[in-house]
C-alpha cells in the first residue's frame, strides 16, 4: 500500500439503534433491564433479520464488532482471533445468530404462559380457543363421543337429563319439535341457575372424572379427531418457545506484504489496506432448546482474499488447505526438512494453485495447463518450495501481438529468494517470417527476479538468427530481449540488417550487414531504431531522379496516406548524406530521400505497396566558406522535393513529381536571382519560374522611372488554379484572393509554383514581371486555350 494512503476507520452502530427489548418475544422480557444495557454496548455490522407476519417466529443474524484481538508473531506476522471477513484489519468480528419460534402466537397473540394452569380443564379451554370450537360444536362433540342412544330416550333427552341432575333444573325440549344442537345451547344459556358456559358445563359432566387418568383419557377422546396424537402434547408444543443461538469463532495468520500481498483473480494487487490472511479452525458454538449446548468444529483453512502475491515477484498463489505451525519451540516435519529453525511459524502447503501477474495477459484462444506450487512453506523467513507445470502442456501468454508459449517452467524458492529458475519456450513475432517463409518464432528463456521483474531473452545458439520483414529487410539477431514501457511491450534486437527491398528508382543493390545496436518491435507492430536513425560504417551512393546522394546515415519513421481510397500504414527508411551538385564539384548536405513500405498488409484489400520520395533536400552554400554572409562572394540556397500522388485520386497520369527552387546572391555586387521548377517526367510536364533583382535601376529616359528587376514563368501542362492553394479556394473566389494566398512552400504571396495545378493540354507562355521605382506589377499570359490574365 502506498505510504500516502490512509485507511479510514469505519463506524459501527450500537445494536440498540435498531433492536429494542420490545422487538424480542415476550418470554425474553423478564431480563429487560439487562438486555437494554447489553444492546447499548454491543456494536454490530451485517445485521439481517426477518419476522413472520403473525409474529410467531423470527431470525436475527449479525456480526458483533470489537477491536482487533490478536497476538504478534515474528517477521511481521500476526495471529488474529475472528478476523473480519470484510477485510477491516482494525476489528475482530464475531458472527452470531438468534432464531426463535413460538407457535402459540400464531393462534393467541395475548397468551401469557405464566397464567396457564396446565390442568385438564386448562388444556380443554385452550383447545377450544386454538381450534375455535363453538358451543354448538361442543354439544355436537359430546353427543357424538359420550352419549349413547337408548330405546326410551334420545341423545338430546339424555344430555338434558344429565344437566338437570347436576344443576337441579328441569330443562326439556318442547314436545313435538325436532331436537337440534342449537336449541340445547339456547336452553342451557337461558337457564339463570346455571352459572357456567355451555363448554364448562359439558366438561364438568362428561369429561371431568374422579380419577385424573380417566379425565385425561376423556379429554383426548373429545379432541381425538382434531389431534390424534394428544391434545396436551400438542398444546405444550405450541406454548413452549423454540430458541437457537449460535456463535462462530475462528482464527487467522495475517501476513505482511513482504511475504504475501492480497491480489484478485487476475493477479492485480488489492490496494485498499487489506492484508493476506490464512483463516483456520472455524468453530460454531450453539445453544438450542431442543438440542442443548454443543459445537461444530472444522479445522480447514483458506486464504483470504483467495489469492496472494508472493513477495515482490509476479507470482500469485491460491491456497485451499494447509498445515499450520504456531509453535516456536518445535517444527512440523516439513519445516525441519526445509532447513528452518525450530522457531518457524507459518503454513505448509502440499500443493497450491499458482498464477502469473505482470507477465502479459493469459491467452484467450489457447488453453494453458495449470501452474502449481509443491511443498511450499510460507511464514517466518519468507517462502520456500518449488513451482512448476502441472503436467505435459504449456502456458500461453500474449504481450500485445507477441505470443509466448512456455513449455518449461521450474522455479525454486528458498527462504524468500529465488535460488533457481528454468523457464523456456517460444515467442511469435507478428509480421516477420523465418527462412522458410513461415511465421517467425524465436526460442526464448525467461528469468523471474526477486523484485518482481522478469527478463525474457533469446535462447543462446550458434551464429545469428535470421528473421525477415517480407519485401523489405532481413534481421540477423545476435541478442534479443522483451521489455515494457508506458506505451506497451516491445522486443529489442541487436544484430545486422540486410536490405532485400527492390526500391523503385534506385537502380542498384542496397548494402548488407549493416550493424544494428537497438531495433525495437512494439506489441502493436510498430518498428523503430534507437534515436530514430543509425550511422552506417561505410557510405554508399544512391541516385533518385536528378539527385546523387552519398548515404552515411539511415533514418526510420512512420507515415500514413490514402491509397486507392483506403488509409494505409507505412514505415520508411530515410537515406541521408551528401549531395553532388554537378560538374562544379560542390557538395551540400542532403536530408530526405525516403523509401516507404506498407506494414498493414493482408491478402485482400491491402496488398504490399512501396514508393520512393524526396521529401526535402536543402542546399545552403556560401563561397568562400570561411566568411560571413555579408562578406561572401556567392551565396546559394535551395531545396528539392519529390511527391508520389495517389493514382486513385490523380488518375492515370500519376507519377513522381519533382519540385525545387534555388536562389543566389552576390552581396558585394548587390546582385541576386532565383529559379524554381516543377517537373513530372511521366507526362512530361514542367513549369519554371526565373527572376533577378538588379544592383541598381535601369533608368527609363527622363521619366524618373527605373527597372529594378525581372521575373518570368514558362512551362507546359501546368496552369494557375484556385484549387491548388492551401487551403483550396472555391471557383467563385476572385483572382485577387488567389494572388494574396500564401505559398505552402515559400510562405509568400503572389504567383508561386505550388499554386499551379497539373493540367495536361495547357502550356504556359512567356511572362515577364517588371518592378519599377513607383509601382510593382505583374503581367502574365499563356498560349491558347488559356485566356490572358493580368494581375495588379
């Protein structure tokens, strides 16, 4: 966890804020004062409860919260009692539950168990209430179960005779009327000399007997159809509360980050203040009105969170079962065998699941075998043990577009340090081919370091390993390693480079065995040289169009452009050196002959494409070279460019176009001039712009006027065009707007060659610009079919 991160202490409310004694069942109210005090002092979390609609049952579950209860162990470990399952290391939490059921409340909400007499009469009366038996139904039950028919009297007459005998009354049904239960109930209730209810009268006459056993038997006979198993047992079950309370106790070993760091299933470190902990020895103690008091104990441990990173390595471990050693005086046998002292405390894991983090991403297209840890000891002194592949197979990881296959993996720890590492496999390099034309695959070795970094290099072999970028170059690899920066993964190669490209316009073979110190291939396919260029040990000559270049340095870069309506990705080699200016034997520095080739090729709409261009060669020449420009005899400045238009846009006349300009001045003679041209050999077409400024005016008679300079344009298949300006002008724009638009090359207003468009069939005739002492104008004319154009 970063040093500046503060773990916020959480607030846990008192139980009295959500539960009062009144919420508990009536049979617990006898301890009201003590319960109120207890609820005020208990803090909780994760409260869950439910209560039946009739109030006869309820369930409460919560975690009782206390300050962290634990014992410090060596090497930053800690034994914690009831570690919090939600990761709050400041507390211990004790899960408890309370469940009760009092079925009587479903029938009688106001029932008071202390007022119940538990006599046969009490069971009789309570049964009438529970089953809602009316007085009519009581009489019917008595007639059915206790009165027998005789030849002289009906059951109704016998029942009334029994009442008259007990209470000295003379109850009888009117002669001639049909006897009914309702009429019998009415007779008894209307007789003022009978002080009891119908149900009480029937109990006293037919159920209550001199012997208790006989009374209970007749009571059961009355309720037999409703509760065949016994009315008394049934009612006792209803009025007896059922209560079950549980308390869970557990312990855990908390590990410092130097031994284990908590991570998620992807191997990413959980940076919220939690620590890795191995929990074990969970015991549930219970008190039950039916089962009594007891405990369920399970001595199985688990890692919380599920995974932990081993120290600073990029390996993370998942533990399901482990053997615990908490003794400081003697070891488990496995710790002794590993060479630990008797004060070792920690875990022994026979087998664990291992994962790799910060090592690319696990392949989503290929299935890896398991990586397991065997005979691992995790505790004081760090971690010891061996990590290897579970069975025949391989691990598959992707580093961007690079695909790694590890078919050998063996890593051994000893007291926190990696003492041996044997990890090997293959790496696929996208876009490159081997000598047989197949996908380029390099044998690799991987070394994982104690600080979590990993080193991936080419497996040593005799000679150089060649891989080819088709149609462009072959790399002969001497050394190779994989690394990572903010923009992604890359492989860095040292060796030699052989050009195999058939570069248009060069007309000669490019050199081979060019020494390369640092060439990077990025995980998205980008290629770059260290510093963007490299110096070649022996210069070679290139001829592109009118340019002769003696190359001493090669640059490399990226480029995109539209080709046949599709945006394509290119890389280019730039050839830099000295330019031969002709018979004068004067050399000037050149920069910009480039060979472009596509790197997004496929077999359908993106075939391989390449072209050559001169993006810009500058000339800056002063004679003599050891004086300032003000003292020079001759100064020459200029540039040369070559462009390659898209055939889909320009049409069938597409081809390389050369653009250049040169200006000179002779400061001592106050004389200067310039020349510019555009040339397209494939048409052919050209346009030339020539100008000169005189050291002094040529007088024009006595007018006071003078000629200060001349400028002229001549050419073929080029024409002044509003759409050639940058940005393009609409056809509705005036020619004055065209005149004021600045050149994209010279950044000047006026007539400039890059404001001409390629127009086959048109010719530029002679045109002259005359600068006078009071006005600067320009007259421009072309041959037919172009109309005469005059700009002022």
